[in-house]
């Protein structure tokens, strides 16, 4: 994707100051998702590095990761697995707590979501501290699956996500 294309995508992301808490600048991707051309470019760019990776499952992290992971899974001919906040999945789950830039949280995945040996791609909208992604990696590996990589729309370069995902191949499109 050209630098001009990436700049156009970045221009569709709206900063929302002090949301969800004071001092946090939320990156609203809904204008980007609302543009058919932008959405197509993002999905194609997130999918392309993994076309030959024999991905079995694509994980979408709640909630905006779901929006990007579903079309990526479709293009990779892979299953889609949601990783959700507590009490959102109806059957037996594995959980993992983690810290993020403005507090802490817990993630859950169905206990039977992966088979041993599954090759998994994680998709999310933004990489910040890396806590959410690292917790997701742990959940996947606990099930005996292998995380092949992580794909995200954007990375916040001023936050330390790389330290949390040092051994994982990561694809991001926009650096903020």
C-alpha cells in the first residue's frame, strides 16, 4: 500500500479526547469502516501477508477487532474465533486478566475454540500497551494452538506494545 493510501486511511481515523477516561485519546475508526474503499484496502492489506500461511482460525478481539477479523477470516478461508470480555460467551471458557493503558480487564474464549496444532492469526484495530494482544496469545497457546502472527490497523508508537509481543510477527498499517 502506498504512503498516500496509508495517509488517506489515517485521515479517516478521528481522535476523541478524554474517552473513555480523562487523558486518553480514543481512535475512532468508524469513519474508516464506513468507507467501502477504505475498508477494502484495510482488509486486503491485513490479509495479504498471511495468504500462504495456512491459517486455520482468525481471532477477533472485542469489539472492534471483530469488525476486521471477520472479512480477514473469509479471505483466508479460515474460521473466526471471538475473544470477548467476561460473561459474554455462553459456554465453558478460558480467561486471562491483563493491564491496559487505563486500567485492567479480562478476556475469555470458548474452551473448545481451538484444536491442538491450529494455526492462528490475531486481528485487532489498535496495538497500544500490548496487554490485550499478549493475553490473547496466552489464551490461544493454552489451547494448544500456534499463533502465527498479529495484524492490526494501527499501532500507537508512543506506547510499549512491542515489548509485550517481542517474539510475534506483527503487521500494522498505520503508525501513530
